[in-house]
C-alpha cells in the first residue's frame, strides 16, 4: 500500500487477567483481528473502553474502525429484560455505552467501519433495533484452534446490496454466535440471511462506508472472499483518511 498506511482502530473488551502478582482488569481482544488488519497493509490500534464523550476526539485520529465480537449486548439497551440463556449472557455496560457511541459516530461521519458479530448487533441496537437473545438451532462451527478455514453453513446475499457488489451471492461462513438481529433498526437493511432466516449481514441507509456481518471473517483469512472484507476496509480507510474527513 503506497503512501501513509491507514490506522484502523479495533474495539476491545474488559476482562480479568491473572498474572503472577494477582488479577487485574485488562482491555483485551482476540489477536486474529489485528492479524487481519495487518494482512491488508493497514496498521491496527487497540481501542480501550473509554467514556463515550471521548469518541469524537478518538475517531478523529482513526482512518477506519473494526467493531469486534464479544459478549452479549445488555438487553436493557434495546428495551428488553434479560432472559435466562444456556450460553453467553455476560454483559459489560461500559463497553456497550462506548461501542454504541462508536457505531453512531461512524454512521454520522462516514468513518469506514467493519462490524463483526457483536459489532453487527451493536450497529443494529445503535439504530434502534432489537436482538434475539438466544438462537436454539442455528448451525455452530466446531471450535478447532487450527481450523482457521472452518465454515458451517451457506448464506444468501441480497442482489443489489453493497455487500453483493463485492461478494458472491452465495457465501459460506462460520458461526460462533447465539444471538442475532430481531427487529432491524431505523435505516437498517438486511442484506444476507442463512437458510434458517437468521440475519447474517446488514447495511445502513446513507452509511456507504459501513459493512456489518454476523460471522467471523478474521479467522477465515485463508479464503479470499473473507479477507476481502478487510481489504475493503483498508481501501476505504486509505481513500478517506482522518485528515480528509
């Protein structure tokens, strides 16, 4: 990539980490996200969970954004009471507030953004949508540390969507989620579904530089169609850098 390499922020989560001196709260994220950004020639930077009031100043220094996967969005954020679920169910209110502010800022300002799994759900909630708190029978991808190309099911991409302009109409993806979009938010368009009807990708009206997917392309970099999502993000970030917005 010629010229200045785009700086891509990756949202993190808070988690207790035990070291020899004890346990402290750390800001952490799966290393696959940084690997995927670097594979495009862009530079990754991890974003700690900070006060939502700081989002504008933070994003003013970024060329692009990855809203990463992770724990469940607190149901109160979309007007529901939490229901008992057999998996997941962990909430981080501070992360929710920070990432909802990130998503809204990205939509409003045109910051190039790739939202992944929880990130897609954050985008939908930021637009006023709701989530299915637990999926009973959606396909799961086996957790095999070395199976970075493992996929579990096919999805159909909506013809004419921005996603369809860059990807096949039938795409094979992985599945590590137990929640999904229920009611789409204002301006949210569903642009891909699995055979069981579960929403697999969304776009937002007027936010041409945002792509949100329910699967995890960062662990499928050996498949060109999944690496292409990060290549798209890097290209958009290079074309509309922070200094030009």
